[in-house]
């Protein structure tokens, strides 16, 4: 046996030590490494602020490196691939990094209600309930869980930036992207999206809020010039973004396709610089919607920081504009600094992504829980729900694919079901979550039969023979289209009528992306709005139907009685604008060609129906429970922040969560719609018990936007505070005078 040499012994000792104390060894080793790295790259010192770190990197960068940071490099099916295209990982686009300075690439994926780009990467993502659905929970913790799950699943697939956070207000409910947004109230939408983004970014991805701004319909989205007065815009659509940016501090804001008051959103100085960057103090970067950049010099000066998904305007043309002095270097530096700052602030520099397997079961659990909190019970005559397991022997399940799946929302938001190829743009994707299976599982041994409803007579026949008939009705919507009307498509209204005529215990479960009209409402016993309910939608619906979960969700948009009651009874459909040849041989529009006048102004959603005294089918803030609540004891304490206190009692027989809503009517001299939502609280209450609720109100939510002075103003006078369980059921009210 030969003696081991000294070096050998030393090495063995290190190896032993390093296996015995792997983390200490690795720690020491990486400390050394990071010390060295911090010496050569002082901006890697995590004690410095994101601003300091961004400034230090910026000083090291060449002009070409700066240009690299302010544009994309293409995505699949989008123009001619650029030389760097191979560096993309299959998302919606990417921004180059600066490897010599330790700055990573930004890999983006759409992630409205789950990570979009999974199937084309051969990976898996959880589908959450749609954004509109989750908003119906009015729950900031649910919003946080939603964002955190998306953040984790993005990173597991190698992405470090999300494209999501839709926040446009529902001015036009036929908008095909309504399911990607949070409803019609700016305070609710902004608060929820802000919490989503906050928790998304806590997972170390760059967060995004979109589509800024007034992208309130999809028809002619590039032709449209949204005409809206400043005050109306600041108090509605922009307020939602203001609150979202204030709570979530997203790394990015995506400017929209449309123009606003004459200028395209991505070259609109008022929106991007005056409001977003100066007034709200936004520190991240403005990214264009895909192909929504129209110029170089104008867009750069207006405050666009990053063109996606290509480099038509912010690639070579921007470099030349800087070299020729048409774009000052300071201006380019500001764009680059903002991108860098977002990278440091979100942690994508310090926490590089590593592909990994996602927690599928955990994702299911979160998706189901949020779906349960999002499902709105709209009608429940004679206590048809919760379904009584002891009395039911047979159930008729009616509706297209209700034996296997539920519909989901299309376009760039689409999440692909597991094990399927990547879905085509605007394909109708049915998610494998089977209502029939979920309901059968609740009633083992019962006769649970299915009819697709394509032939209403055969569906009615089946319904006649069952104790209860449940119709799963769907309305599919998608990006890049609007709905012609709010009717359920494909003759489903007639189907429901026939089934209801055959069985007095008919329940309709709606899988919709926006409001629908219900000509059959008086003929059915129950209605449940399940929206696009995600990976575990059917289980969530079954839990609600059978009362294993007590419904608590409330509408975040009005369901009108008919399109005739909308601010614009006819959907505005602009004719296609004439395109011309643009950079890289693309055909482009150079300016908006059609004005859409949002002349309802401040009167968005319930504010419109209130002001116009139009009765509605179901009002904003409405939703039933299997228990009942009473409200009492309102006190309002004016102060720097007004505080509103009251008591909610659970007067029924089941524990439940009540969303208690607080509205304010401003003094008449303010010239506002009759009331606005100013706060809410969701409280869990046991039967017979009461909860004392206190809501503090941000002064901005009581203010008006004073155009003459370009600022928020509290109008002195009498304010009426109203409290209750829906915008049209407000049993408590108190008047106070505010200075
Ligand atoms: C959509 C954006 C999306 C982008 C990238 C655009 O068509 O409007 O919401 O993030 O595509 O897919």
C-alpha cells in the first residue's frame, strides 16, 4: 500500500469536511466568490439601493449595450427573426443582458391567469380563475396568493418577467378582454392588482401592469383614439393604475395599442411622463404592447423605455437618433436606468432563475381555493342550493363539454391544459376539469347523467327525469375581439328555457368572461356565476353547489338587463385604418383613425346605472350566501383619514365570509355620480356572532380631480357614507361634514 502524499491528505480532509459541512463549505466558497465579484462588480453589493446599483452599471455601459436594453429580439410568429432570436426561451419576447457586467437577460412570458408559454416549452402551468373571477373575491390575500403562484411558476420555467396585471376598467362589457381585467371600480381593481403584483415580484420576477391606458375595447384597438376628459380619466381608468402602481410597485407598465386624446399611448407624454413618471413617481420602465410603438424620437421623448417585441424603432434607429443628437444621451440613459433598476429591485440579478418542477398539487389547491372565493351565487330560490345529498337521487347535467371540461379565456392570456400541444392563437380551449365528475363524486351511487344540450329537446327530456337539472352555460371570449352582444351564444338561452320548463329545479352555472343577459332568469331556481374557473373549476363549483363551501363572492361589474341600457348601446366598431409601409417592410398605421368618445365620463359601471336611474339585472357588489347578515351601529369619524365603523352579524345558520362595502356620496357641488366605492372589508363570522368592522378611507378616494389645478381636491361639504352588502343594498348611512 502506498502512503498518501501530504497534498492528498489535505485534499481528502477538505473533501471530508466539505461533505460533512457542505453548506458551510459552500457558503465560505461562495462568500469568497461573491467578495471577488463585488470587487470587480461593485453594483453586486446588495446593501446598495436599486437606484445606486443601476447608476453604477449605467456608467460602465457602451452605447450598443444601452441600446440592447431598450428593445426586444422577437418572438415566435412575429416578423423576421433577429440574429439573437436563438437566445429566447419560448416566451413572448426577451431583452438582452450585459454578461460582462453580470446583467441577465429579461425573459418574458404572458401570465394573465397562469403562465402562457408552458406547452411550447414542454412544461406545465396552473390555470387560475380568470382575473375578473378572482376580483370577485374582493380579497387582497387571494390576490397575493394568485401573484405568488404565477411568480413561482414563471421562474420554474426560466422566465423572470411576467406580462399580466390587466387593470383596464370595464367601460364596455362586450370587450373581449374583460376576463383579463378586474371589473368596473378603480379602487377595487387597483387594490387587487397592486397586491397581486407585490406578491408576484416577491418571488423575484419583474411585474407588469397593463394596458395603460383606456384600452377599454378590442375592436379596432390600433385604430381607436379614446377621447375622454382629463378629470374623468384621472378619477376612473387612471386611478386604477395609480393605486395598482402605488401598492405593487411593478417593474414595468405596458402602454396600450390605442391612442388617448390624439396620441398613441406608447408615445403619449401626458400618460407616460406627466402622470405616470412625474405625478405617481413610477420608477420602473414603460414597455410597449407588442407592436404598439410607432416612432423613435417622439416615443422616446414621451417616455417609452422599451420596445417589444422587436427593434424597429428602438434598435438601430434609436442609436442613430442618439448619435445625431435627435435623442439626448440623458434621455436614453433614463430608459436604460429604469430597466436596470427594475432588474435590481425585483431581485432577478441576485436570484437567477433555475428551471425546476412546479408544485402541481399546491397549484391545484390554490386555484381551487381562489375559485371558491370567486364563484358568485346570483339566485337561489326556495333554497334550491345547497343541494341536499340526503334527498337527491338523480341529477341531469346539461351543457357543451360539461362531462369533461370548462371553457377558458383566449388570446395571449391563454394557459394550455396539461399534456396538450400549445394552443393556437384564439383557439377555444376547454380545460379538463369535469363538472359531471365533480358532481358525481359528491353523490356516490346517485344517477348523474349528461346531455350536451346541442339538441335542447333531448336535454329537456333528460332534465324531466331528474330531481335537479344543472345547465353549464358558456360564453367564450378572447383578446383581439369583442362580443357582438351580451347574450349567451349558440342558442343557449333557448336551451335553458326548455330545460327550465321541463324541471322546476333548474340551476344555471355560468362559465363566462363578462356579464351576460338572462332572459330566462324568472324561470330558473338558481344561478351560479363561475366565470373562467381555472384548473380546479369543477371541484370549486361542486363545493359551492353542495354547500361544502359557503359562497362569499360579489360582482365587480354590473350585469345589465339589456345592451340598450349600456352607455353605448351599440358596440363601436371602427373601420380598418389604411396601413402604409413602415420599417423593415412592415405595414403599419401611423396614426389613430377613429375616435371613440367615452362621453359617459365619470359614470363607469354602477355609477352610470345609478346616475341614469336604470334598473339592472344584478348590481355591482352583489352576491348571495347560504347564510344572512345584518348591519348596524354605523359611526363615521372624519379626520386625516376618515374612519367608518359598524357591526355585521351573521343572522343565519352557517359560518360565512361577508364582504362589507362602504360607499360615499360627495357634496352636490362636486358634480359626481351618486356614489362611489371607498372601501370594504371581508369578515369571517360564525352563525349568531357579530364582527365589529372598521374601514379607514384614503382621502384620495373621497376627492375629485381638479383639472384647473392639476391635482386632487377634497370638496368641502356634506358627505354621506353608506354601508351594506351590495351597491344596491346599503342599510346603514350617516352624513358628516368634511372641511
Ligand atoms: C397583448 C399583450 C401581451 C402581448 C405579448 C399583445 O398582443 O395585447 O397583453 O402581453 O401581446 O403576448
